[in-house]
């Protein structure tokens, strides 16, 4: 499997991207009127996936939701690896990637200076902040587990863990500095997470274009990101549980149950914003917007529109109220997968389709992806490959956090039954 | 009289907390005690003073620096590298808020991360006093005492449920 992923990365990402760089963006399907194709669909999609890590790790940590403990790392890895794919997709979209440094505010002899009023510049800063922040937030809680691995390994692995554990011993001071930093990160990264996808939505919403110019695009995008992220977490947890030893001890059915409830709540919130966005545009009566909605509902891409409604709203509502379904890992993973299909279609409709159906009907020409399909497969393969490599090198379960959780959990007798209780640790 | 550092390993928090209390009774001050554990044990549980940390101050300092850097990027540099766009302000406030926010958060997060390194003296690859059993959930208590009192302390901590007591030696982790 590892070899297959490596081959896919080598052919679909490295070779295809190299070919596109040597031949130019002409080998891609982007052209008038849709200059933004799948590359930006992938960017929005992967940034969405990355939101799950922060949501599960930071927000649930702030609210002291105990069920988060076993799968925070899997979700945090998803954030970092997802953001790498999002960043790579932006570079693919740039075409001439070697000029990417023009985006950075570097004083140079040509007096080329980025325009900070542009949403694309906000994107650069927000994504950079989020990539660095989430990578540091992944690394900090990893240090104690790396120290534990250092104590138990030999050979090159011992050297690897020794270097990354930085000399951590677990003294009171080290724990204090670490937990203080993790608390600061948990609080600070939440607004960063919200800002990133809000700013991504502004890339679209700031333009006076049918379908894009919407004041609810920010929260709508954030909810969509959480929706796809939660679904992706369900898939990853199912795969981890099915393929790795002793994972069923750490990732239990009650964790899937809690995740399923979260997915249902996020689906409801997503439906609320989806309808908000739709009804205002439908009611407005603007000719170009009417054309766009008509195209979405009855045009050649209508199947995407209806699948997005079914997978993102109807399917979770029909299934996730049921505890048995929520507690069946493979079912939850399939629902998560279908939610992600629906979310991908949503982004596809927003980017190339809404660019196509514009105010100049003579330019309407449906976007047909070409080399982008290989590059998309490449990003998915890279994400999977990174995950597989990580699963061999670092503990995917945050061991010390689980141990800490076991310390604070007790059973308390109430009447004729025992109920689990959690004591305040701090 | 020379001092020595002893290392006592305990199975759980309760005997470790009792042992620390006993060490206090026997005249060992908190400055001469250190605890190592595989999970963060709250200082109150062990009856220890609140450990000092500069991480939050460094985070705040970073946030302030980021705030001013964001202001400089958005309201300073456009005058250094002027890009006039018809009908638009050189330094509009609403987009500036976004830049200032992102830079504030970025610098706050970076300085928090660096704060952990500075406060914990990471990376540190020199030999250190350590016992690997802490990663199995055990708790190690280090304390300094007079070499002549070593037997007295060993007997006392054995009675408190210590699994092992030995002189602490720096080792390569």
C-alpha cells in the first residue's frame, strides 16, 4: 500500500506537475471564463479538511470534552497534512511557481510590493499563520510521547526520537511550560481557524459575481469546512481502528458515537447557512443570479447540486440520529466519505461553475479538467502517504493525554448504578 | 558536609504526595525537590508550589510585537512602496484589520512556541538525571539531602511506599 501511494505520488504529483511546469498552464483545462479550476477547488477542500484538527483538538480541549483524547493527534495530523495539500494546490494554480516569492513583502530593486488590500494577500498571510500555528500545535503535545518512544526504542529510531524529544524528562517545570503553551495555542488557534476559511470565502465573496457576492459566505464556508473535516476524521479513525493493532482499545464505539453527534449538529448548522445563502439569492431577482440558480438546478451540473444537498444534509439527518449507526465505525466512515464527496461538489460548483455562469452569456463554456485530474489524485495520494509514514514514526494516539484522561475518570455510585465522572484536573 | 541527590520512584500519586510531605517534615525545602512524571500532575495534588512559567508573558509580548508589525506592514510599507490604484486609499482601515489580526496571532503563536523552548532549555541533549519508568506511569521524586542523612531518608521513603531509592545519576537520554 505504501509503495502504491509512493508510485501515485511520483506519477500523478511529481511527474504531472513537472510536466505542467515545463509545458505551461495550457495543459490544464482552465480557460476563459473559468480561470480558476480544480486547483482552487482542491485548495478550499483541503483547507476544509484541515479544520477538523483544530476543531477537535482546540475547541474540544477548551471545553474539556473528554472523548476527544484518543483522536486529537489523528485530527491534528489531518490539519497539517491537509494544509500541505492546500498549499501545493495554490502553487499548482500559480503556474510559474518559481515566481511565488513575489507574493511576499520582500524589498527589492523593482519596487514590487504586494497589495495588502487584496483578499489573495490576506489568504497568503492567513494560511501561513495557520500552517505554522497548527504544525507547532501538533508538535508540542507530541514531545512527551516522543520522549516515551525514546525510552523504549533502539538504533536509528532512538536517535530520531531523542533528537525530536529535545531532552524532555517530564519535570514539573517542563509540564507547566508545555501545558501553558498548549492552553494558549488551544485558545489562540480557534480564531485563526475561523479567520482562515472566512478569508478563503472572501476570495469569492468580495467579487460582485452571481453566486459569490454573499455576506454569509464566511460562516457558510467555516461550517462547510467543519462538515468535511468531521467526515474525514470518521474515515481516518475507522481506517486506524481497522488496520492498526490494539486501536479498538483506544478508539471505542462511544468515540464514534460522540463524533457522529458532532457530525449531525454540524450538518444542521451547515443546512441553516446553505439555505440562508440560497434564499437570499433566489429572492433577489437579479437576472444573472436567476440564470445561475436555474443552471444549478436544471443544467448539466444539476446532479452535483442535488448530490451536495443529499450527502451533506439529507443523509446525515436520515442516519445520524440513530445511535446504532453512529456506533458502527464502517457506517460512520461511509457517511463521512459521502459528506466529503458532497462538500467537494459544493466547492466545484462554487469555483468553476459559478465562474462560468457569469453576466456575459456569450462566454459560457463549461470547464473540463485535464491534467488537473492527475494532480488531484496526486494530492490525495500525498495526504495518504504522509499519514502512512506518520503512522510508522509517531504515536497516532496521544498516549500521555489518554493516560491523563484515565487518571481523572472515576466511577461514582448513584442509586443502583455507577456513572462515569470526570474530576477537574487543574 | 557534601550533599547528594536521591531519586525515589513511586507507583502512584498518593504515595508520592505523602513522601513529599514527609520530606518537608524532615527539613527538605521545595527548592531541593523535583518531580518527574509521565503525565502532567497538578502541583496541588503533590502539595508543591505553583511552578513559574514565562510562556504566557512571552506570548503576550509576541502578540504586541505582531500587532505593531501588522500595523507597519499595512499602514507603513505602502508609503515606502507606493502602489496607487485609481479611486482607492493607500492605507484603508478594514483590510488593515485583517493583516493586523493575522500578524498578531502569528507572532503570539510563534513566541509561545519559542517560550517553551526558552523556559525548558530545549533542546537539551546533555546527560540529565532521569528514570525511564516515569513513562510507564510512575512518579519519580528527586531531592537533595546531606550525604550523611542518606540512610535516614531512604528508610523514611521506603516506609512511604517507594519502589526504589537510589542516588540520582545523570545519564544520556
